[in-house]
C-alpha cells in the first residue's frame, strides 16, 4: 500500500502544482497560509513540514521563520521532492529548506526538536493515521503546535453533493486529459475513509496531544486540525 501511494504521487509530480492551482482557482495557497498561521510558527523557529510534496508549505514556513530559523520538508516521493528542491533553488528562501526523503510514519528526528509543524493533504494519505499523529507528537517540543490541513466532508448535504460533483466532474476529467485519471480518482474514496473533525480530535488526544481543535474551512469542504503538545 505504501509503495502504491508513493507511486501515485511520483507519477503526478510533473503536473501537481499546475492542477492544484487550476482546480482550486489558486485558493489552496490561502488554505495553506491559514495552516501556517495556526501552527504558531514564528521568526527563529525550527519547523517541520510533513508530506511536503512540491514544497508550498515548507517554502512559506521558511519565509516566516527567517534567517534565524530552520525548516525541514519531509516526503517519501523522490519526484515531488525534486520539484521542491528545484523551486527552492529558484526562490532562494531564507533560510534554505532542508529536504528529507523519509516516511513520516518513522521520522528520522530526535524527540522534542520542533517549535511548529505543518502537514498539508498528508494525513488522509498515510497508511496509519494514529502512528502519524504519534510521530508528530514525539518530534514536537513541549508547548509546540501542529496544523494539519486536509479535505473534509461538509455536514450540509448540498455542499457535500457539490464537493462530490466537483471531484467527479471537474477534477477527474481534467486529470484524465493528462493521462492521470486513476491517480485523481483516488481522492474521492480516500476522503470517504478519512475521519471527520471530531474523530480526528479524538485520535489526536489518544496520540498524546493536550489540546485539539478542528477548524472547518471553505464551508466545511476542507479542515485544519490544530494540536498542541503539553
Ligand atoms: C492542494 C489540494 C489537493 C492536493 C491533493 C491531495 C490529494 O490527496 C491528492 C491525491 C491524489 C492526486 C492528487 C491529490 C492532490 O492534488 C487541494 C486543491 C485541489 C483540489 C483538487 C480542488 C478541490 C476543490 C474543492 C472540492 C472545491 C473547491 C471549490 C472552489 C474551486 C474553491
Ligand atoms: C497531496 S500531497 C500534499 C503535498 C503538499 N503538502 C501540498 O499540500 O501540496 C500528499 C503528499 O504526502 C506524501 N506522503 C504520503 N504518505 C507519506 C508517508 N508515509 N511519508 C512521507 N510522505 C508521504 C506524498 O508523497 C505526497 O507528496
């Protein structure tokens, strides 16, 4: 399963950023900024972006922490990491992001290392959500926060129907034109399986987090889970 997920993301790397921009009308960058704000990252911090993909969140975190901070972007897709590396060479963020090829279920970092963490559209894709939350808890310093952005199923039936229509009738056909139908068709079942906000909060408490909040955004079509370590 892990290899299949990595293969999905490796294969969409050439079009990943472009499709996110088109399909969200550029809005995904605003949602990512919201996650960064909720992570509490500030100048001088050492931060980690989990499942960093092509680097949107990590590169923005780097701007926020500035010269005195440090940012690590972790992902297991070599192709998306190559895109991230290329983008960071073009943009010269201060400080440079350290890109790490690794499984977020087994992070190559010591305990209590990070002042803040972000994860964008990663938690729904990991094969073991409780283990992923335990790893985030382990590497955060006491008092630090993580903000986890992902799709969310709205409670309102009309909005849920719109979300499903958008995925089936806009996202998948556009991806099909690029020969990536199966990869994008995977989003819908992964969203069906993904725990709702309240269930995510319960899983985060079980992973050891002291305070947990879930913010529905985009009329509940997306959500940000914000967790703090004691
Ligand atoms: C950045 C976004 C999604 C990233 C993403 C996540 C996945 O799990 C994938 C799995 C497999 C292939 C690709 C991805 C993937 O790209 C979010 C923005 C892109 C969305 C496809 C757009 C979805 C929009 C909402 C359902 C409705 C938005 C309404 C309006 C246009 C604002
Ligand atoms: C939808 S992309 C999100 C990328 C980026 N965070 C963004 O918001 O655009 C999901 C990412 O999670 C990564 N991923 C999924 N499971 C992972 C795991 N167990 N370890 C590391 N990366 C993983 C994939 O390679 C992919 O880059």
